[in-house]
């Protein structure tokens, strides 16, 4: 069960900035939308073109969802990637679900394997943290956990 976020409503202006600064600039992402809609904007959803991912995993469109709450002293966020072609899921979370792992953690599930560990971010600005996550996803996580015959251990 997930620990609820301690902040208030998501900041629609923050989502507009995140959208403009990160997913709108990533060539592998073909669409970005506010969920449930532009007015409520409780999260962002970015759709990947599966043909632009390396390695390709199938014809269905992987998604990245971003849910972010600004608060002091640390923001609460969840950035989750799911690939319907493989069932692979990866999440970068800064929440209170796993306090033993520290302020933030990475988790994944692939086939019959799952794991999680604490992480730190180089930056503190939401857009730069999201850039870090997307770069890690595209350069390290997706290739490692979606390569044919790869062992999904850390």
C-alpha cells in the first residue's frame, strides 16, 4: 500500500514547466498530455515511440507518468515507466514508502524479478531531476532490462 503524498494539490504550473523543459524535447517521446486533462492536470503522461527506443521491445507504446508535489523541505514525486510489450516497469520515487532506502529510491520489475534501492539525484530543480531520470532511463535502464537474454539483477 502506498503512503499518500503529504503535500497539497499538484502544481499545474510546475507540470507545464516540466512538460516544456523535458518530455517535449526528448525525441523518443511523441506525445505528452496532462492527466486527466489540461484543467485538472494531476499528472503528466509521456508516450514513447517504440521504434525510437533502443533496443526496440514491440509495437505498443511505452509510457512515462510523472506525479509531482512541491513542498518543503523535499518535493514528493513518482516518475514511472511502463512498457506494455514486455511488462517491464521502472519507478523513481521520492516518497515515504521505503524509509530504509533513504529520501529517494529506484525500483523495477521485469519478468519474475523485482528490486529496489536508494538513489540520490545530482540536481534539486524538478526539471533537472526529470532530465536525470529520462537520461538514466534511455541510456542505462531501458537497454539493460530490455535486452534479449539480459539477467535483470542490479
